[in-house]
């Protein structure tokens, strides 16, 4: 019962290590093949440049609306207070402090 067949034990160990390394090498090839398959392929011909269209006339109202939107977008959070306010409520019941409900 205590006798160990070292031949079989070493054979199983070697097959196990070999199998792990073969699978790792196989995974490396699979990952590299995904890189080749999904690589961005160069375009055959460059797109022909379209002639530039003449700029459309923009009225003063449109320019004012665009300026207002840009002003409100970029100056939305210019001044923020550095004071952190934590409000403490004296509520006796809260699901967060009722451990007997959870456990």
C-alpha cells in the first residue's frame, strides 16, 4: 500500500507538465492569429477629395446662439466651493444599520 510506482508517477507528472506547456503555446498562436485576422487592412485606393463647398451665410442670431451655447458649456463649473458638507439625519431606522434583517 505504501509502495509508490515512481515510473508511473513521473510519467503522469511529465505528461501533465507537457500538456500545460503545449496548451500555452497553442493559446499564444491563437492570440497572435487574432491579431493578424482583425488587423486593420490598408485601403486599396485613397478617396478622391471632393471640392470644398462654399460656406453658407450664418446670420447674427445663429452666431449669438452658438456663442451662448459655447459660453454656457465651457463656463459651467468655473467656481466650485471647496467645502464638503455632510448632512447628518437623526433617523433611528435605516436598512444600513439593521444587521439583524440581513443576517
